[in-house]
C-alpha cells in the first residue's frame, strides 16, 4: 500500500481526482467531550456564561466542515450538500457526544470534513465551558461510516 498524498519522489501533493467518477458520498464521524457532572449541568440548564453551548457548537461544526480544505493542506475543496451535527448531553459519560454527517456528490470523499466538523464542535464546547472546567477531555474522534466512491463502504466496528 502506498500513501496517495506523496508522489514518486516522496514529495507531498494534492491527489489528482479528475479521472474519478462523480458519486454520492457520505461520511459520519463521532467524538466526545468528557467533563465533570457539575460542568455538564451548565450545558443542561443552558446557563453557561457564553450562551447556548450546544447550539453554538453545532454552528461551529458546520462552519468547520465548510472550511476543511482551508485547514488541511492537501484536502480538496468540495461542494458539500449536507452537514448535520448531533450534540447529545450524556450524564453517564458525563459530557457531550458529538456526531457529524457530511454529504457530497463528487470525486472524493468527505471523511475529513466530518472529522473537522466533530473536532470544531468539540473545541467550541471546550471554549464555551473552559471558565468552569479546564480539565475537560476531547476523546474518541473517528470516522464511523464512509460510503460512496471506488473504495465502497466502511463501517467502524
């Protein structure tokens, strides 16, 4: 197996996708922000000093997906057709579970956009609550589903 972002001389380059077929593609990523139960109470009560934690983190995640190619040097700018973020407070964690779904019809997948959406949303949750707790942890960011394109379907186990 070779890494597609390096040419024959080992130099980094953007992968040429011009010969790839345009197909419907989807990626789903997930992650969590783990916090103390007392910090989660600010989220549940809607009393965080900076405002609606989950609503603002949702918008930040959408913005992150749209800016992915500006942040990750070798990502292609893509015509994203859908970005949806689900942020669920979980008292058992305790913290917030984040899931991002990104879709496109294009020549390359949207895994990086889904991962960037989750990462941006998680960082926003942290930013909005850091005055209450600096020890929060962002964990488990990963692709759980990818479908479309030549390599087909992938589902995490």
